[in-house]
């Protein structure tokens, strides 16, 4: 298993290391939920997204497990309502869709949709 580093930003802009926490295979991209309460990490070397809660006073991460994604999730995005997260899956050429449980931070799968080959990015625009 790989890990995610926890860092805090000091008043002068420098970083302080605060340890690591386990993640899935080859953690690649991290998405901080706009609420600041949750963090999600795309594990490019596998088929999962690691999920964490963020301690609001210390910034420490606590694992709340992982959720299945397509092959090689590469990039994560949220919509403007902050209720949904999407994963661009490079290896399976699709996008995994999730609803965010705003109480626990857990991502709940609501399906997948086909996308182009080498799906490495996604941007959500609300109208």
C-alpha cells in the first residue's frame, strides 16, 4: 500500500509534515471537498478511490475506507452543488459517478458513463 502525506501550511507559506496515512495503489490525485470536511484520492494504480475525513482543528486525515472506481482513476471533480463527485478513469475509458453522504463523507456510487479513451480529466459546468 502507498500513502498520502499530511502537510500543514504555516503563516509564512512554508509546509510542515504531519505524517502519512495509507492509500490505495499509486495514489495520484487528491480532491478536497469544498466543505473542507472530506478528502478523496484517486488511486491510479488500481480501481479505487480512498476516502478520508479531515479534522477541522488539526487537519489530520482519518480513513473512512475506499470505493470502487473504474480502472486507473486519474482525476476527480465535484459539481457546483457539492453533492456529487466524478472520477475520470483512464484505463476503462469511463467516468464513475458518486453522491456524497454529507454526514459521513462516504462516496455512494450512482453509476458510470462511457468517455473517450485515456480519460484523464473532467470538468463539471453547471447551467
